[in-house]
C-alpha cells in the first residue's frame, strides 16, 4: 500500500511538472473559445481577485459574474449556476 502511494505521488508530481511546462509554452496565447467564469461573491476569490480582469488576460471571449454564495457554487446556489450555464450554452 505504501509503495502504491509513493508511486501515485511521483505520477502526480510528474503531471504537475508537465502542466506547468505546457502553461509556460502557451503564455503568449489566449483561449479562443467562449469562456464562462463564475465565482462566489462571499468567497475568497471575490475578496482577493478581479476575476474578470485576470481571465481577460487569458481569454478572448469572456463572460462571467459573481453569484450570491461562497466557494461551493453548485451546492450553495444550484439554481443560479443552472441559469448561468443554460444562458451561456444557449448563446454560444
């Protein structure tokens, strides 16, 4: 069991490293497909970041907003998440 855990940790570390390499290789490119960003108005992200400002640096076709909830959007505001997803996918 311990050996399997170590193997999984090594795999995860490798995955992280390759993901960081891919991120670095794409820093000069923006996401070209429509992107929806949702976050909770009562959560850490809203208090800490200009969420749309951060994503505008990485995406061309961005829309999004803060929902009246904390960190766990689907659990805390399922109807709002549903409405936003339905609107987003209906328009795109």
